[in-house]
C-alpha cells in the first residue's frame, strides 16, 4: 500500500483512480461486452453493492461532490422550507432538490471538469496500456507497481468478492450462448480457457439455469478429457464450484456430469488407456485425472447425507441410481482387462466411508439398498472378489516404488474396500435381504453365513497379517455392543472355526512342550482370535453363546445342568497354553487376561469357568508370590509341580484378580487357597494409585472376615472419610458455593463407600475399630457439642445403615451403648417446657434408629418411622421419645387369637402320623401337606412348625445321603425310626437309641471354659430376641426363659460349634422361639441338625464352625454360595432386575447375605420366617436360593426405581416388604427348582463333601 500511495493523484478522475477501477472491474467489463451494458452494470453496482463504493474513483467522486455542492444544497433546502412554510408538498422533496442542484450554474462546470479528467486519464492509459495495466497486474510481489486486486485492501482475489458475484447477474443469456458456442469449437484451448474463466467467476448456479446448459455441460465435461493440464484444472474447478452451490438442481447436474465423465473414460477407445489394468500395478501419474474426478465424487458423497433430506427426493433418486450404475459399469464384462470404477474407488476410499455414511440413516439406507437391488452386480462383484482374494492370498505386502502402487498393495486395497462394503451391507436387515448371491465359481448360492465362514477361515496361522487383521477388525466392529450382529457371527460358526484353528495351535504347543518357551507364536492369528472373542463377550448374547454352547437357552427346563462342555472351556485351554509360553508378547497376555475377565464377569461365567485349570495355575502362581501363605499348604521339598508355571507378572494379572474380587465365589476361592491377602493388597494398591477404589470390590471383600481385616490394614477408610469431609466443608470446590441439591448429591456419593462397610457386620466392626474411624466417628456421633454440625448427621446416617444388620446392632450396643447416648441426645433436644422433643432432621433420624434397633418384626408387627424429615407428614408424625420402652404407637394392635386350633391339612397329617414311621417317605407326604396349606393362603401356626421341624430332622437322619461327612451320627440299619411321642420325652438326639445318649454324653463332657462364656454382644442379641418373642407371645416358659436361652447358646458353643464366634447365633435363637422356649426339644433338634448337610446351609453359625471342625472351606462360603446362586438364577430368570441391582454403585448383594444370616428377622413377619425354615428343610437347601429370588422379585419395583442411585443401599436395608406371602410365590419357586436344582444344589453342598464333585445329593 505504501508503494501504491506514491503514485496516487488526489484530483478526481486521476489516472491512478481509473487504473484501480479497470483492475477490479476487468472481468465484469469483459462480460458486459458493450458500453451500454457496462454503464448499466456500474449503475446497478452503485445501488446494490457496498463494496463498489470502496473503489478509489468512487470515493474520490463522492468527496469532490460533497466539497463542491454541500453549500448549495444547504441553501436550496433552506429556501425550500421557507417556501413551503414548514409543510411538505405531495411530491418527493428530494426530487425537487436534485432538480435544482443539477440545473444550477455551477453543476455543468463540475461535470465538465470531471469528464475532462477522466478522458485524459483513459487516453493516457490506452496509449501506455502494457506499461500501465499489464505490468501492474502481473508484477512480482516485491514490485512497487503491483496492485492489490481486492477493493477492500485484502489479499483475496477479486473473483471471490461480492462485486463479482453481484456482477454475474448482468451476464446476458446471449453471452452464455457465446460460451456454449466456444465449447463447440474443437480443441480451441484458448477459447475453452476463456470460457472456463468466465464460468469460474459467475455465480455457481447461474449457468445451470440457462437454456444452453446442456451444451455448456457437454463442453466442460469434454474439457475433463483434454491433455491440457490448465483446461482440466479449470473444468474441475467449475464442477467443484457448482457442487458447493446452494442450488439443488445445479448440484445434481454437476454431480451427474462428473459421473458421466468417469464413464466416458471407459466408453472411449481413446481414453480407456488412461485406466489401469485390473491385475497389474497402478501408475498414479498415468491415471491421475480419473482418480482426481473420483476423489471429488467421493468427498461429495461423504457429505451428501448431511444435506440430502433438503433436496427434492427425485434428485436424490437420480444421484443414487447414477452412482450405482457407474459402480456397476464394466463389472459384468469378463473380457475387460482394465480396473472397474469400483476398483478405483478402493484406491481413493479403502474403508468405504462414503458408503457407510449413506447407509447410516434409515432414509438413506432405503434409497441405497433399493439402488443396489437394481444393480445387483455391485454386491456380486464385491463378494466374488473377496472370496477369490482369500483363495489366492499372495502373502505379505510389497513396498511401493515411486508413484506406482504395486500389485499386492492394489489387491489388498481392493479387498479392504470390498470387505468394508460387504460388512456395511450385512450390518442392516435391509442389506441382509440382498443375500444370497450367485457366485459363478461356487456351486451353491453364497449366504451371509457361508460368506462369514469363508472370511473366518482366512484367519489362519498360515495367512498373512494384513488379511487377518482386516477381517478381525471388521468382525470386532461388526459385533461389538450389538446383540443381533453378535448372534449372526456366532450362528455362522465363527467361534467354532476359530476354536478349531486354535486347537491345532494348542496341539502344536503340546507336541513341543519341552521347547514351548522357544516356539514362535503366530501373533496375528492369536491377536485376531482373542480380539474377536473379546468383542463377542461384550454382548449378553455372546457371553451366553460362549458359556453355554451353541443355541443353548439357559431358561430351558434343564437350566445349566446339561452344560457338560462349552466353548468357554476350549477358549480357556487355549489361553492357558499361551500364558505358559515365554514368547507371547505383553499385548497378547493383556488380551488373554481381558478375555478371561469377560468370561467371569457374569454369574453364569463364574459358575462355568471358576473350576478351570487356568485358575488353579493362577492360584499356584500367586501362592509362590505370596509371603502370607499357610506353611501346610505350600509344596514341600523337591515335590514336582502339578502344573506348568505361568509366565505372568503380578501387574499383568491385576485385571483378573479384580474380576475375581468382584464375585463372592472368587473372594472365597482366593481365601481358601491362602492368597487373598496378596490379591487384596495388589488390587487395592493399584486402585488407590489411580485414585479410583471400586466400592463393589470393597463390598465383596468385606463379605469375608479376613478380607475385611486386610482392608483395615491397608488404611483404606481414612481417605474415604477425608474425601467426605472435603465435600461437607466444600473444600477444593469452585470459588462460588455449589447449589444445595448438587452439594447433597456430592455428600451422598462421598458417603457411599463408607456405607459399603456398614452393610455387613465385619465391615461395621472395622469401621468402629481403632484401625478404622472410631476416633473420628464417636465424637460427632455422641458428643452434645457436635449435635448441630453436619458431621453429626453423617455419623447418624452411617449408624442407621449399620443398625440395619442385627449383628451390628448387638455389637454397637454392647461396645458403645449407642441407644443410651441417642436417648440422651433426644432428651437434650426437648423443648423448654419438657413436654416434647424438638423436631429436626437429626431427631427424626435418631428416632428411626432407636425404634429399628429396639424392636424386631416385619410388616404388621412393628412400625418403623421414617428416617428423613421430608417423609414426615402431620398425619404420620412419629411420637418422639426420650426413654425405653417404646410408645404404644410403634406396636400395631395384634388381632385376637382364636382359642380354637383350626384343623388344616398339616394338622391332620401330623396327627395321623404321630405314631407312624418317620422316614423319607413321611417327608414326601409332609411336603405335600405343607404345600397345600401354603397355596391356600393360610399361615402355618408356630406350634405346627415346631412338630414339623422336629420330625423332619429325625426323618432326614435316616438317610445316609443327608448326613454331613464326618458326622458322628450313623443312620439305623432300618429305613427309619419309630418314636412313641413327639412331646420331647424321647432321647435328646431324637433317634430313640442308646447311641444318641452316648454321643451326647461325649459331646458335653469336659467343656472348655472359654466356650461356655457368653459375650456382651450375644447378651444384647438375647435381650432383643426375647423382647421379640414376648411381643409375639410364643414363649410359654417360666421366668427362666432368658437363662434357658443363654444355657442353650452355651451348649451349642461348647458342644456343636466348638468356637465362640463374633457373630450371633440367630438360627439357635429363632428355633428357641419356634419351640416356645423349650430348651430340651430345641437342643435335640440342634444336635440332630449338626449331623445333616441341611444344617450347614440353614445354620450360618454352624457353617462358620465347620472350617475348624471338618477342615472345609471358610465358613462364609456357604453364605457366599447362596448369594452367588441367587445371582446366577436371577441373571437367567430375571435379567432386568439383576441388572438393576448390579447397576448400583455399591453392592446390594451384601444386604441379601445379611437377610439370610439373620434368618430374615426384622425383614419378614414371624409367620414368614417360619415358612422359610419349613420350605428349606422340607424342599431342600436350594430353596434358600429360590426364596430369596422370589423375595427380590416381590420388591423389584423399589429396586428398579432406585437403580444406580447412591441411596439404593439404604433403601434396600430399610424397605418395608408389604404383602409378602411365601405361599403366593411357591409356584414360582417350584419352577426355579425344576430348572436349576441340578445346578444350585451341588454348588451349595460341594464344600461339605470331602470327595468334591463326587457327591450325589438327594432329589436330583
């Protein structure tokens, strides 16, 4: 600009100003053609285009006129206003003023002066045109005479300015006819170039609207065939500009013209030489023009789906149909030696992205597949090429040379393109309807299944890596997270084909067992195998297929029992052989571990895979790494290993250990083998390092007492508490306070990990221990000074969650006297007159805890007040109290009991068989009688339950199959035993034999003083159970009831359990209530049950003691086995409910485990607790699983409502189960039993058998 300003002349009409005008307006002046047209064009621009007024000449004219005429105009305006006296006439005053100005004496002189200056400047420029114009336009950038070609001073070309676009409106139709005639002159390259320059400058859609457009279209298409690079470039640019216009018809015309141009290369004998050969290499330089045209088409095709719903439908139909007609061109010609258009597409777009975008939406999919149906040769050619390429696979790819693609790369690009194209077709139901296709080289029609089988067979240990990886990647993308597509792959035999090839590799590894460490592993095949399996396992359908076998329905009559082998076992075998090899890369080991984790991510997977030798090898490997392994379980001396060592590091095994710790069965497997400490330490340390400790993992670990103690030693609780305090105090938050709702959600989310611990007894014990948070919890919980702080509310919520577990209620009361402290706080909150307790959120929560932990009972037996003040209404306002006992409002009125004993089927059966034979046959008849009564909707009274339990236990003792291995009880040689009475006068064992008396005397001799001591926790539980029995009015004994119960607990500890457990023996106390406080009959039944397998299931404390007395697996594994089988059955029968429970951030299964441990006390009414005992005892141990499944199904609306919520745990702990009757769900339980008994029952009883997997339980 500085160079230009030196030559500027400030006078109006100077040569510099005229040159500026000519430079910018040259294209428009050329197009105008005549002086009249040019004058009209300039007038139009002056009115319509603001950019026109940025020209130097125009600005100078405006400035000059303003200086010369301003004074006169002001004078004329004043005179006009005086004449009209402030009023306007009907005509336009501006017209009048313009007329006065132009007719003044000064105006003609001004115009004459300007005209003379312009004429002088134009004459001077004309005489020196080459120097003044040409040099100025084409000078180098550093030349001072170079002009900027933009009127606004920018560096843009004037061809892109609004001036040019506006000027196009003045191109007459005759001028377009001239352009069309210019194109008709053969090989007039100069004329074609000029015409193309004009078309580049005009509005893109304008030429298409002209009558001569067909001739212009033909001309610009012919330009694409010319050897001249300039002509080709400009023609391509014209097409590109029209494609980017907003005129729909113009876009369609340009697109179809390009398609015709590509087809022209094939239809012309002269141009066909530009197309590369089909089988040879591709010279990119030789076929550059056709490839560039196809590239523009592909780029436009990718963007078209974003806009095509704005186009008229007939335009889209024309473009889609023309596209597939082009792709089908030359495909059916067997004699053709040149590559087809479809082949050339593979060079430009190997992944067929344009096609995938076309079929992405339903509307475009319909159009595309409709066009493919009428051009079926397109799909036929694609399938045929892929099959031929696989059959004639050339091996590894060769390197390119210069601008030439060698034959191997070209063939691979085509294979890749056609594979993407085919997989995109079969991804949709409409595309699958295009199959089967008739391939000439195949005798039968090629279906989708047949095509997939051909592709998967190419994943071979001998095939080159590029082919394997392409097919593998396509299969992964095809079935990942898509149930239907996964089933298509599985139904086509992909899994079986891969396993067959994998078995050959596995056999090869076994043959070279000695050199397995040095054997080279075919990495491409192994990686493809594992990646495809991982994608299949990402879907529910894929998991079921791999775990259960081909076309298995897990909800069928046989359940999982008939699954003798499954693809999962073969996959695990293959992975095990890989992990034993030293030559497997770390990436392949990672994939192996990922597949194993996916295998056991579901209860069905745990059930199927947990016994595989892979996990045995993993356990042995961990035992070698663990320092805390029991010496008795370590191999001694030079004893050979049973298994080959795994070449796996601890960090590599962490995902698999995490997957095991996410299951109850996995936790107790690790504990039973002595490696739980190593697993927990490594997994939690890695989670802590990443800052993401999983609450589900913590919950499963907390189900084990040993696991809970390990968590305490790792100091995991303190960071959780610190995080919670930060949320409460709003530390490291935004500078402004967060909304109250968001803050509450953050606090609840931060408190969720701590509620994981309060959901189990051992977790609560850890939380309130010195290793836990006792020092930071007790002060805000019980100190009067902390009552108004938010930490007090948080501590109360944790206490509320903990007191939902009966063992925790007894422990906390015995350890901290929390009830007295809370009552003191309620008293402190009394009003000034002492007549009422002030109501706030903390007093409501304290009231909830005090009521819930003082009184047992289910729905209708007690009223548990709400725990949040939002749920309190004036009609449901709970009476707040400051001392026990509870106000009468919390105890619903009980109906008056009838003195008449109703004679139902159970009563009649027990009366008729009082003096009969009590054996397995009696048991079968008892089941029918109990079932009839329960199905009728009638409850079975406690005095009948007492007789049923007593006689059923004696009947089970007559069967050797029902006895616990190692039990001192020996069944009599006869089929059963005959008793004279059921009143309890028989021998303590209930067998009526001298052997029983001998056993009893042996058991109770020399009791250990430690085993006859009742802890404070047990005493609290005794008070709680006796209070419940008193409310139920089932205790008929004298005032020595408490003493009798304590003596009974001492007896079971010293003679049956042989240990003092930290947890309370709720089963013994429930039986004490069932027998009305009669210690002799209760003791007899307990002794008999201690010799039965059913006792290990129904009696949690007895199950806990078996680890020491019978050297079995950890006692908690029985409870974990019940929970695991509940998960297993629910995942098959109630998948939606199962996923709702799994969706929770905390593990809700721990709540279910506590229900079973406390025999549903405080969860169900007393009658339903009795029904649970009868069903499990009569129907079999597996009914404990079916009972829980039916109960969860009964409250599924509550669970589904709170799925995924941080409050889900506390909701399930405090839910009031209304309307539950076991008889109403008995049919459902029987259905579950028919389907799953052969799976569930052996799984529950296996830990109690020394000959594992050889025990045959009853009723199979």
